[in-house]
C-alpha cells in the first residue's frame, strides 16, 4: 500500500520533531493490543474478577465525617466530660395524643432499656427522667430519647449504628411514631444514592446509536468504560480502609468515570471508523486512531488527574478520599481506552458498522462542504468578533448569580421526606425550634475561683440575639472545666446560625472572660461545619491557582504555544464560573428547583465548588485538547491558521457534541434520579458546565478567538521552546493511496 508523505510547515519556532502516525509509541501499543487481543482481554478479565473478589472479602469502610468539631472543645470534652464526648443522636417520638400518656411512657421505658446495653452506646436519657425534663415539646406531642455514642460519628462502626436504628424502629406502633436523627444516624439511615448510573448508561446508549447508527460501534465505548469503572469500584472499596472516603464517593467516581470513559472511547472509535473510510486496514486504522485521538485522550486524562491533585492542597482527609477515587476512575478508563479498546477493535474489525439501525448509520468519512458543521465553522470564521462578543455576553449573564454564592454545609432538612433523618429533623424543629437540630457547645477551662465568671458567661450566651436558650453551666468533678449548650433559633445551615457562632467567639466570650483567665471555645457539629466551610472557602483561590498553573504548563508543552494555553485557561474559567452561577440560581435561589425536586433552598456545600472546579477544568480540557489537536494537525499539514481552525472545528464538532451530550445525560441523571442533595448539586453543576462548554465555548468562543489571533496562536519564543520539554513527538497523518483493486479486497 502506498502512502502520501506530507511535510508539515516550519513555523518560526517549529522544531522538525515529528513522525508518521503509525510509528508513534501509542500506535505500537495499539498494534500489539490489536494483534494479541485475546491476551489483553484475558488480562482485563482477570484484573476485573481478582480486584472485585478482593474488595468483597475486605469490604468497605466509607465515612460521613466531612467537617468535625472544634478541636479545643473536643479536647475538653474528652478529658473532663468523657460521657459527653461522643456523637449524640436522637430517637424522636411523636404521638397524635398526649406524649405523657401511660402507654407512651411504658413503651418509651422499654425502648430506653433496649438501647442502653447496645455496643458503643454510652448513655441513654429518657424524656420522662429528671435529666430529660427538657426533652418534651410544649405542645405535648413530641419527645425524644437522647442517645450518646462513645465515639465520634466518623469513628463508629456502622454495624453498631445500624443496631441502634433497627432496635429503636422496632418499637414503632400506631400512635407511636419513631424517627432517628443525628450525624451518626445519617451514616446508615440518611439519604442514599439512587440508580443514576443506569439512567446515564441508557442515555449514553441512545446517543451513541444516533451518533454512529451501529450497535457494535455504540457498544465498544460502553464496554470499555464499564471495565474501567468496575475495577475502580473495587479499588475504592480497598482504599476506604486506609483513607477517609465519603459514603457518596463511589457515586461521584462513577459519575466522572462513566462520563470521561465513554467520551475517551468515543473519540477513538470515531477516528477508527474514519480510518476505515479512508481505506486503511483495521490494524492501520487502530494504530492511527491511537496515535491521534488516543494521544489527545492521554493528554486530556493527564489534565484531569493534575486538576484533581490540586485537592491535596486542602489537607482534608475526606477531600483526599474524593480525589483519589476520581483519579482512580480516570486512570483506569484511560488505560482501558488505550489497551482494551484496541483489542476490542481487533475483534470488531470491519464489522464495527454492522448491526446498524436502518436509516441511522452515520458516514464515517470527514464532513463535506455541504455538512452543517462545515458551514457553521465558516459562519463563525466570517464574523469572529460578533461570535466572540455574543458568547461572552451569554457567559457573563450565567456567571452573575455566582457572586451571591453562600458556602455552608447543608443539614438533614435537605434529605428526602421519606428518610428517618429528615422526619426526625422536622419533628425536632416543630417541637423545639429550628435551631434545636444544631446546638452550639461552649466549653471552658476554668481557673480556681472563676465559677462565677462561667455563670455570668452562661447568662450572656443565653441573652445573645438569635439564641433560643442556653443550659446552665455544667462543671467537671475537678471544677476546672465547664460546658454550656446553646440552642440557636435558626437551623444549622442558616446564615444567622453562622453569625451567632462568630458573635459568640468574637464578642460575647471575650467580653465575659477578659482578664479572668477563663478560656472558652465554641464547638460542636454545627460550629465545626462553620469552621470547615471557612477553611475550604479560604483555600479555593489556592486550588484554582495551582490547577491553572499546571494546566497552562501542560498545554504549553503539548501545543508549543503561549496564546493557546492562556486562551484555554481564560475560557475554561468562564465556563466553570457559569456553572457556579447555575447551581446558585437553582439550589440557593430556588429557580426551577421544583422541577428537579430539591425542596427548600439551601447554601452550597463548601467542598462542591472545589471539587467541581478541579473536575470541570479537567473535563473542559478534554474538549479543548481534542479540538486543538485536530486544529494543530490541520495546521501542520497546511500552515494556514484560518483554514486549520475552520477545518478542525468542522471535523471534530460532531463527535464533541455527541460526547458532550453523553456527559450531560450521565451527569444530569444524578439530578433527576438521585435523592442525595449533594449529588443533585454536583450533577447539575457538571451537566450545565459541559453544555455551556461544548456549545458557547468550544463551538463559538474558541474558534472565533483563534481566528482573531491568527498566526499568533502558534507563537512561542525560541528561548522558551528550547527549555520547555516536548511531551512526545508530534505525529503526521498521511492519507493512504489505494488502488481500486486493493480497496476491493478486504485485508482482514
């Protein structure tokens, strides 16, 4: 078979470092996997079975410890009040009749007796005991049993918590409703992730059938992604024993892994079909698809991983767990795309377009001048200023709500109504006030002779605006430590509750203890959430800065340009900002919230913008790298920037929009198919960002800006080009020349 050799243009700083696609490292890997496809498949199957058997034997150890209490307060409780240092829970009892009726009291006494001996339960206080006199609502219809565990929620065995839940719920009867609340209870009985992965996969199947029209071509990306995700689930189960991994980390990992895994394989399969249409043999098409699209996949995946590594700056255990889970998914689906997929293409061969849907089989050849995307690319090219300004205006409008974002951990009031944690939360709020679900613990170290100071502090805490009441100070046996519990009038996630924490710390406590030697601190789960929120918010800019720097350097090394990475950083910031604006408008302002079942409005959990930024920046780079790689490939062939931008857009737009549609459906399925509030927020943010990025940014803003920049797109100072490492040798794709006789004979 003859080939046409194309000499790339020599730019002002262009190095003659290139090779034919079939000679590249990825092409050789693809060829080996294609030729040894049975061995590759067996290795992946053994890895899949072995990892999952190991994970099943080891089990998982996921955590829900996202914030934690204030360290000084917890230290005082551990040392002076060990019976109060564990995580509290409430067994809430509601009755349409009088809660003090003899039958209710008798059943409650049996419930208390049953809970007391359970493992990891240090104390059970009945509402009908002297110590529990304040545990009955004023209207006489609601009461709660106070359960204190002997450890913090994140350290408790889930089996012990489940036993408490099942034991308490076994006492439910007509006229005696039981619900349980508290941070520990939410680990086992709170909102659970729904079947969103299945919805996303079904949507991806439909989209790829429309994109390819072939069942085989549609199935290859799905199979490849599922192999990677299945092993990633096992890896995460094993890692949960050594790092703090949130309970929703597997769903987060599946969301990201499915989206990028299907997209990566989709890019490669699309280029493979194009290679067959150009007259290549299946093995040659596999090699070229990995040398070109596979190269883009490796760089795009590397960018996602680098972005996720930015989360390690936070030095928070649960954020490391989320990052490691997502990185594991990206690494495995990327590895599957460059090894397992070439093997699967070897099995498929020319049959990749068989089993096609009548009337839907898409032409694999490059788009003609009559195609929509070809015409669209020329339209943007003719009016680049208008296109750039129009897209910028749309992005700015979407970004505006972001400036009113409030970061705070959401409470159980956002759980689905059918969960026991939500029912307990609502009952306590109705019977004792909204702030009863988020008490503030004031712990103090007390020098000799300063008990009166603590009593005066208690009075001032109780008189603080926004505090419903405060318990009398409780002193340790030595008298050197004291605890006051203050109940706000507002819910734990309320901005007013956060303001009370700051008022107590910055005003009330210093004024009451100045010059006395008394050291008092505000802690507890609610104050701990405020502290964690402040910590995460303050470090958002550092994470963004590190991710931007790493991405800029990577893109500069890949594309040998200063303008392209700078432009990529700016436009990706705009698309992420627009996604932030969307989640604020929906979840914080309540716009269209009823359509997706979010219930009441709520702040944005402070870890979500951080996680969203790292993932979205990486995913945006996927499309950026794929589009720019094709533009650079065209530019290297012709040296014409304007034609390269238009042709690169025309040749990648269809697959980018299909890939984006798949990601939107995968992420969007978590909005409509998942009851967990944080996954709804995260899913909507990712889906909105991908929609914005693949339409306004990638199809309008990027090509118009590159058209305006002209040849400056590829400018790089000679001195900088010498010191920046080349990440792999660039490849040139030669058009195959086949005689009619050769084309008529299938080679494999």
